[in-house]
């Protein structure tokens, strides 16, 4: 494009405070795609096929609607929206050619794509765990990761909690590696369950002597 060039674009947003309007040239270049994306509603279920797996997310070729002029698919799933559980790579969750059903989150006007969530179609294991857990409950788990501020312990399938450094032992320590190692089986007590942030805080220090 050049300064002074005349264009036809669609207004995608208006910022009254800044006195600025956001325009989309792609909306007029690909009206069929834009019309399809604008017709989608939050929470709508869309089906398609995994078209490509990238380090930043996964493209989905949707069953309905037009193709994308640039990307492998109109649908896109960011890494966090692939699964509730921890994983190393997107290919651990999905494979190219796999059929999926996802929940529509939003219309990404920047890329002209439908942002999707695969994990929204799955029960949240943390909420299920929280339904049956309570502060003060004693659990057995395996140390999965050491960090400067504590250790992570897996206490159920897909459920990890943090044992802060100060809750590892009665005796102050400088590093978690002074007390435990990855793979160790430990007994812990539930200190906090935050459903909204999906955060579980545990304590090894507060475990009753007869259960250590």
C-alpha cells in the first residue's frame, strides 16, 4: 500500500477516547470469510480436522465455511486451549488429520480466524478434584518439578499442587533439592484450593507425625 492510495475497508472497532477507528482491508478482500466469522457465536461448537501443528498453536480446517486465504485452516487453537493437563508439545494432544470438535471463543479480526478451545469440550479435572478435596486433607503424591520457591507434587491424574519452600520442612532450607528430588513419593496436606485460578497449595511441614 502507498500513502494516498484509496481503499475500501470495514470498520472493526472504534475507540472514542483515542479518537481512532480500526479498519480491516482483509474484510473487504475476503467478504465470504468475514461474513462466516461474524456469524459465529461465543460457545458455539465447531467441528473440523487438524490441518497443521505449530509451536504456537494448532490450525483447524473447519467443516463449514470458506477456506482461509493464507493459513492452513480458519480455526486456530492456542497452546493453553488444547488441554487441561500438562503436556510438552501440541503433538502430544492432537495429530494432523485428527477430527475434533471445539468451542468457539472469539473472532480474531487481526488474523481473520476463529479462535477455538479444545479443552472446553473436556471436563476440568481440577474442578472434579476440588469437589472431593478439602483443606486439611492428607494426600500422597509424587514430586514432579523443583523450582526456587518450592516443589510441585502430583496428587491425582492431571492434578499438581505447589509445596512452597517454607512448607517443605520444619527446618529452614535454601533450596528444595536439599530436601526432595524429582520422583520422590511424599505425603502432603491440602492448604488452599483456589477454583478460579485452578491453584492448589500443599504443605509437607503440616503433615501429622504419624502419617509422614
